[in-house]
C-alpha cells in the first residue's frame, strides 16, 4: 500500500509538472497593452497636443512615441523606440490615432516589449521544468530508499534465512517487520524453522537414546564375558581331561571373540555418542559391598569395612567404574587387590590397590585419555577406553578419580560425593 501511494504521488507530480509546462509553453505572449493606461496616455496627449511634454504622465509605465500627421516625432519617452509606423508594425507596437477637436492630429505609438516578455516566459518555463524535475528526482530517491527498505532488504533477509535453513542452521530466527510486503510470510517461515528444529531435535534424541542403549548394553556385556573368560582360565588350570581342556579352550576362544566384537561395537557407538546418561540418586554406602562382590571372580579381593554414610551415585554406572578398574588390575598387575575406604569432609574415598609394577611417571597424566594404552599392554587386548569412561562417569556423579604409584604397587582412588 505504501509503495502504491508513493508511486501515485510521483505520477501526480509528474503530470502536474507536464501540464504546467505545457500551459507555460502554450500561452501566447500577451502583446496587448493595458487599455486603461493606453487611453490615459492618449487623453493626456490629446489635451496637451500643443505642449505634449507638459502633460501629466506620472504613474504611466509604458513607453510611447507621438508622431504628427507628417510622421515627425513630436515626443518620445525613451530612446530605441519605434519612430515610424512601419517600425511600430514590425515590432508589434500598438498604434492609436490622436484626435484634436475631432480632427486627426497624429499617431500615438505605445511600445510593446515583446522580447522582454518572451525572455520572462522562457525563464518561467525553465524554472517550472527545473522545479518539476527536482521534485521528481527527490521523489525517485525517496522511492528507491523506500524500495530498498521495504522490499530489497527484507528479500535479502529471506534469502539469508533460506540459505541457513538449507545448511541446517535452524537456530537463527527470521526477524522482520510484518508491515513490509513479505510480512505475511515471515511468521510462517519462522514457524517452519521452529518445526524443523523440533523435528531434528526429536530425531537426535531418538538416535541418541538408541546409541546410549547400545553403548550401555555393549559395555555391560563385557563384564559377564570377562567373567566367563576368567572362570574358563581358572578351570583350565585345574582340568586334566583332554576333552574338557578342548571344550574350555573353545569357551575361552568364543568368549574372547565376543569380547572383541562387543568392544568394536562399543567403540563405534561411543565415537558417535557424546555422552552417557547418568542418573544420580542418594544411596547407602552398603551398596558398595555388592558392587565389589560382583567383580571378585576368584577371591583375590580383600576389602576393609566401608564406613556407613549416604552417597550420591548411580549404582549401575559405579559398577561399570569398578569393573573397568579391577579388570585392568587383573589384566596388567595379576596380583591380589586390596580395597580400603575412609570419609573426608565432602566425599567417601575408595582406594583400590594392586601390587604390580604400576606405570611410568610420564604415563600417569595420559591414563584417562581416550584410546590411550600404556607400555605394559603386550599380549593384552583392549580399546583404551576403560579409564576414560570411568573418569567421565565419576565426574558426572559429582565425584573424581585419580591414579598414583606406590612403592609396592599401583593405586586408583575414587571419591564419591557425600549427601
């Protein structure tokens, strides 16, 4: 509506300018003298014919020349005027008969300044044209500014918005004035963006939930598989029958195969999954006894009494942490494990100690990095994710984990948040 109104205004001004210009151009130059003033001059000349110069010509602006019957100049008001009848006719001057007592006495030539009038008309025409085109130029500039603000700029915003949507960037809203020509589409486009963002978020949540389930199950499967391997190894040491040994070797081989497949699946899922879900609740510290018992395969773990307290933890995730740590102790130290605990002002600290060779000082800061495996991995399978996951889970449960060497072995300390 604004654009139509401004365009109509420009059209009206343009037409008015053209009409005014045509009127100025088409108006004939008025060559008629002022009749009243001409009659006054004539009466004055007739009444003072004998002494024309003594006549009262005050207030008369027109120039004139008085001729007698012979064509001689009797009186003139200025130089450069028509001095003969022929000159007067050529210059379009007005010629009047001077009558004295009813008898023709001469001629009155009233000068008509045709050239000056033409010049004035030309100047007026140029002025009108300049004003008209100046107004049109200003209106055109204003209209261009209006178009840029009301059409071009909103269109560029729509173009940028469409490009962001095409690239999948759905976080940038489309902010536009509803009064511009694209205002009717603005809200619809922004609603479309919100719907696409919601759909993408729902899809992401669904995929993430599936990946979390796969990651959780694949990691949890590793624990019973490790138990099967440990039990089969223990039975192999005690078996004497060749058939039993063969079957136990097959069990161990298949368990190792399952372990490798599950590790690969867990590895691939964890690469896509940015985090594992942790549900922290208040628990009695006695749950730690069951967690430790679940990984005490061959009674190599001795555990001191655990102080009674209320802790913040996710039992399932804490079980994974113990599984990872004790699995590493069995795998790399191969010694008995001792667990002790004590209460600090803010945490319950659990220290898991083996009596192996530990790790070098240079490797200690790297143990919690993803996929990092130390120098003592010869002949041992693994993905380098156990301590990385344990560190992530402990921090998600508002706790912490650290490692250090002792003179007689290696210690992993868990700090579990107290209520």
